[in-house]
C-alpha cells in the first residue's frame, strides 16, 4: 500500500483534480485533451521520433548483442554496459553537438554546406546513442535465453544463417519487442534532448503549459493523448518484458564457431562502430573542450559544491528509501495471481510516466484538500525520484530473484524461527546482489534526473544536472564540459561498482549450478 501511494499519488492527485475541475465548470479544459492543429502536429512528430529511435536502437543493439552471444570473450564484458547506461542524455547532446560543430566548420572550409544534420535528426541520433546500452542489454538477454538444444539440432540440418533466421530470432523476439517498446516510450516521454536542440515535442508542450498557466490540471489534460499512446505501448510491452525478465540466462561456449554471410558481418561491424562511438565521442569531446578551456577547472568545481551536495543527498536518500518499497513490489510480482497482469501494467506505466507529469502531480497534491506535508521542501524531489525509479528497482529485484535456484529460495520458507532471522540470515544474502544493483541504478538515475526535478525543486536549491542543463542553453563552454566530465566520472564509479558486484554474483550463480549438476 505504501509503495502504491508513493508511486501513484502524483497521478492520482491529477485525476482527482481533473474530476473536481470539471465539476467546478472548467469544461474548456477538456479541449486541451484533443490534439488538433499545432498540438496534433507535435504529437505526430513525437511519435515519428520515438518510432525511429525504437527501431534503429533495437536493430543496432541486436547486432551488437549477437556478437556478444557468439563469442564468450566478448560476453564476459557485458556488465560494462551499466556505466554507459548511467551517462545522462544531455552529456551525449553536448558531446555530439561539439563534434557536429567541428565537422560543420571543416566541411565549410572545403566548400560543402556545414549544416549536414538537421536538428530533428540530430535529436534522434542523440537519443539513439543515449539508450543504445539499454537496447544491447535487453536484446542480449533474448539471445542468451534461447534454449541450446533446438539450436544445436538445427545447426546439424541447416546453415547458420537459416538457424539464426528461423530458430534463434523467433525465440528471442520477445526481448527485441521489449527493447523497441521501451525505447519508444522513453523517447516519447522525454523532453530534455529535444529542448536542447530546439526541437518541439509533445512532452515539452506539457512542461510549457504548466510554466505558462501554473495550473497542474491543465497540464494533465494536455498530457492525456500522450498517456493514451503510452497505455497502448504498455499493453504491448507488458508480456514481452515479463517474459524477458523471467528468462534464465545461459552462457554457451560454442564448439563450432558461427559462420555468417558477408552482409551480416558488415552490418555487425557498422553496429559495433556505432557502439564504440557511443563511448568515444562523449569522452573525447569533453576532454577536448576541457583541454581547450583549461583555465576554469578549480573555480568551476568549487562553485558547484552546493549542487554536488544536494545531488548526492537526493540520490542517496532515494536509493535507500526505494529498497523497502521495491521489495514489497517484488513480493507481489513473484506471486501467482489472476491480477498479475494489472500489477505489471501499473508498474510499467509508472516507469514510463512522463517526468513533467510526476512533478506536476506532486504540485497538485499540495493543492489537494488533504494537503502535502512535504510541499516546498527537499522531500519533494525525493518523492518525485521515488515515484519514477522505484519501479525500476523492483524489476531489477524481480529479475535477480528469477536467476536464483527456486529450490534454494523455497527452502527458506521451511526453516523454523522468527521471520526477521530468516530474512536476515537466509534471504537477505541471496538478494544482496540484486539489492546493491537496484540501489546503484536508482542512485545513478536519480543523480541525472531532470524532468520532474526541474518542477519540484524548492527555491534556493539546485542539482548538478539542473546546473549543467541551464548552462547548455547558453552553449558549450569549459565550465559545463568540466561538470559533465565530473558526472561521467561519477557514472563510471557507480557503474563500475555495480558491474563488479553483478559479475561476482553471476560467477557464484554459475558455480552453484555446476555444483548442483555434479
């Protein structure tokens, strides 16, 4: 119950406020829910942008994941995707904008038009690069979860290309669909990257409406078309994501190497090149900008100390508070119930709820008759981050528990004694890798959160992300590049720690399976 209140109270406050507004005679607000004219064009542009990012990201991610599935040496480094996923999208925007500026000037010198990439396509490319690690991870799970027996049998009768097409890809398709649907929803509900490129989007329109009218309910009515499209995406995502997280991972060591046609090898090489650019361009651009503007560093970091303190405080508090909530949700997910589909739908819906609506909903909660005791304080961004990222922590715990031996977990219910002792000495050690992973993921995403924080942060406070985002609107400079490099370093530390924890956990899990088989 507490988890549901924390996650859904912003949306519930908006729904109740909308009903009360209609009863009070604000029927003109209903017109905001109809996407006609300019708003209809914005919605269609946002859908096209999200569709391109989803399709391109899934295809490129599957090409890279196929390489990791083929070679055990590559697969060992799969946990290195985590630090890449923690890099905030605005850092990719800064890095690729700098690269585009350099390329544009170079082409202009040789007589070619330097405006080779319109802002709309640049926005799509940045979103693709920002979420490419997520696509690689989900599609890799699909490959690793394919049973080995049908593959080995098919390879005796057909060429590897046909085995991939008729056996492997159909069995891995739920994970591919989960990747595409999730990237579509993330792109559809994000406004940070489009705003940096001057590209209008429907999610940005929600934020603009609230900023102009200061009416949370008007922003909610404006968001209804986006919520309806997201609901369709949630329906299509629910079963594939549930199947993906429930799959047990296998790490095959192929005795006979796979033989691909030349066209597939070429596509794999292009995809791997894009994956390397996803790493090289942000680091290279930030280092180059800092090298060019080397006179700023110490003063810039010193002036950002208050924002760093607020960021660490919010991220740490959110990570700690999210764990008991995620454990409660995970217990619901593990149960067999005819209402399981509803739990999954609500969880995915909370995960992809537009960030501006979370912030606006918390503001509306303060206007409600029962009030919001946290209104106007630093607890507001913590509540916003909990509402956004607790579902993510719950899904991580669900996936980690599914990788445990069911007999080992079920045996803990047969041990006599107080429940707290059973949890502390038996279940907690089994869930510890998942708890650490969930806390780390929530910490990293909370530190880089922008959409809801921008609305609910109290006056006089700011986070490092907000400081960088405000700088970016005035162009790239040494100050913002140094702060972005600081964020990348933090993402690398948190992601590296989680990679080591998950690598150790998967190693222990594989040893336990070998011991059971022997």
